[in-house]
C-alpha cells in the first residue's frame, strides 16, 4: 500500500465544468485539503489530486445554450474553479482536466484493452438516461418515472452501444467488499453498496452516439466513451498509468477517493469492476461524505439557492469558512448550512476561544514581561496537567484523522484551546505579578505561550492564515506549516527572549445584523454560471 511506502494518494471528485462551484463542492475539496496537509505533516509524500470532468451530454448542452463551443465553455469555467481553489488555499499537487491529452490517451487505452480482452461487446441499449446525473437507469429503478437520484425527467434512449461486462465482476467485487471493511466507508454507505450489488449487476453501457463531446472509441469513432468511465479514469491517468511507471507505482492504489455520498455507487461498483478488468489493485478506500443542505432542503442550481463560497470568504475570511466547513458537520453525515451557523461558529471558536486566548496571553506578556517570552521555572502539578491535556489531544487528533473524523479532530484541538483559557483563569498570572511573584507568573505565561505555539502547529492542516499569524505574534519567524507532526509532542521548544506582539484581535466578533447588511446575497444564481 502507498502509505506503507511513505506515500499517500488522495483524490476529490472531478467536478463538472458545467457551471460555477458552490459551497458543497468547496466542502469536499477543503476536507481533502485538510487530510492532505495532515498527511504531509506526518511526513508522507502526498499526492493530492483534483480536477474537472469536462465531457458529456450535459456540458455539450450547456455550451450550446451559452452559444459557445464546448472547449471554450469549459475553459472559462475551469478558470473560475482554479480561482476558487486559490482563494481557499487548496494545496493540490495536480489538477487533471478530462480534455487534456494525457487523460484522453489513457481513456482510449483503457477501453481498447477491455475490448481486446473481451470485456467489452457491442449491443443495443434501450432504457432511460438522466442527462443531469449522466446515469443510465432500468425501468425497475425509476421512481414514478423520474430519475431516482435527482428526480428529474429522463430521456428514453435506444442506441447501438458498447457494453462493459460488469456482471462478470459482481462476485469478486462483493468478495472484496466483504473482506475489506475499510474499502467503503462510512458503514451506511458500505451497506447500501452491498445491497445494490446483491440485487444483481447488469452490464454497463459505456458508449454513446447521439452527441460527440467526449473521447472517441478508438476502433469505432462514431461512439464516444460514457462520461463516467471517462471521468473515473482520471484517478489513474493523472499518475501516469501506462506512461510513467515509477510515478504510478509510487501512488497506485490510491489511499482514498473522497466523494459525496451520491456518487459512491460509481466509485465503489463501476470503478473497481473496471480496475479488476484492467488487473489493477483497488483503492484502499472510497469515503462517501454527507451533504451540506440548506434549511429549505437540497442546494441546487435549478432552485437558485446555491451558496457562493467566494462571497463568504470575502466577507468572513478564508479561515472562518474553512473552519466552519471542517468543524460544523461530522464528516460522513449531512449537515445544514446557514450563514447564522457560520457566524455563531466563528464567534464561539475563533473569536472567543482561540482569539481570546492569544490576545489575553500576549497582552500580559507585554504588560508584565516587557513583551519578552520568559524563562520558565519548575513545573507545578497544574502545569503538568496542561501538558498532559495537550499530549492526549494530539493523540486523539491523530486517531480522528486516521478515521477521517475531521470535525472530531478539530474538537480535540479546541479542548486544548479551552484548557489554555481555563489554566489562565485558575493560575491568574495577573494576580501573581501584582503580588510580585514574577517567576511563577513568567512560568505560567511561558506555558500558555508554548501551548499556543503548539496549537498553531496542530491547526495548520485546517486553517491557512491563522497559524502563521499566531507564530509571528509570538515572535517566531518560520512557517508553522513546516513543522512535522512528531514535533507537536516536543514541549519547550519556544525560545525564551522572543519579542511578542499582541496586535489587533485575531478574529473580531461578527455582529450578525451588520454582517448581512452589505446587501450582497451569498446565495442565488451564481453569476457567470449557465442557468438551468
Ligand atoms: O458528480 N454537499 O461532479 P459534480 C456536499 N463529475 N458535497 C457536495 C454538495 C453538497 N451540497 N454538492 C456537491 C460529479 N458536492 C462528477 C464526479 S468523479 C470521477 C466525477 C460535492 O460537479 C460532492 O463531493 O456534480 C459531490 O460528490 C460532488 O461535489 C459532485 O460534483
């Protein structure tokens, strides 16, 4: 497995280049980013892949509506997506576009290999197609004649098509799922997939002829490859399948494909069946996270109620948005997004707990110690307890991140922040200084400063601006992101004598009424996107 080789390969879904992305897409990508950053901190050689899914009937249709060629259409949307990932500080190592030659070639090689070995045959497809989900459905799967996934009207399709013999792989796949409990997570998703396969797997239609915006089937160019087979292949085309054996060997099989719950089926059935047919090992895990929903229900472009992450970052800052996304919703469950919840979370965690801890501590260092980090004296029991709380929390963070419980990992870091505030309340250094006990007062402040330094390091996978800001206020010049996870356990590295700067408050409290009065909606039809 890559992780045992010191590498870690993590992917997000490749998003449709069909319109602007919303907060739901940002949610998946920020979560993957936090995991990637955490694994890098642990010393693994991480490859974090994201990208765009640019072919298919839906995109061809949108491009036509916009009156531009499909390539021109997707090129424009990809620029917006890249900008969004910049704004959110997404640390991807590679960005794959399915219209790139390196990808198209691999898709053609994949289908050719399957064709040559008899895993693909030609027949006629008659059934239903959902253009929005780019999914084929059998009559028995429809819900009141509509798409069982998105509830939209379906197209009746009768086409000559190529089929992948997926039914061949049903048994080996079930066997793999049963013997590898970690393969599909969380558990509820795993059970859904098992019962789906148990109902019987049909062969999969893998080519279309009624439009041409796709990868041509090499031996029969009137067909284009089904967009999901095209898209799923990104996970291997991006690491040089058939082109760069060293790169491929270093990162395949992937450690985790992080996806939304609605596309687990594609990743946990179609993709592994194709990989089995190619003779490739299966990814270690497909993790299906929950949805971010609005109080009124599902976010959707057609309802015009999608939330624009760019407006939120502009209004509240990148770390408030990242923190909210990562902390508010247990990863794996659905969660409700509201701007009030974002404000409440920012005020409680960032302004009150963290911001206060940093501000009150550094203000005291300035007031009582001439702004210099003091030399600590010997430790009291209460100081030992503080260190133990920190060590226990760090161990818990690691456990949570190993299980992709990102929100719980942040909760553990906040245990430390709150422990720091409680420690200050109980030791009352202001009173020690007033009574002339400079040595004990200095030790207490040293301990809190050291706690803050380490907390900032622990926060680097999740928050991108704040840890560096905190370090600079402590007088440290390096980048806290360069510190390894092992060093989190090393207490006492904060050098005495540094000059601190309490500065402006880190996170001013947000006044809920003022926040929403600047007139710009955070939700609605996103400008620039093509409406449905
Ligand atoms: O499905 N809450 O692309 P897509 C949480 N191109 N996550 C959400 C979300 C929400 N409300 N809305 C979207 C596709 N997402 C295919 C993928 S992969 C080989 C091809 C996230 O643009 C979530 O990760 O529709 C979901 O799976 C993904 O965006 C769907 O993005």
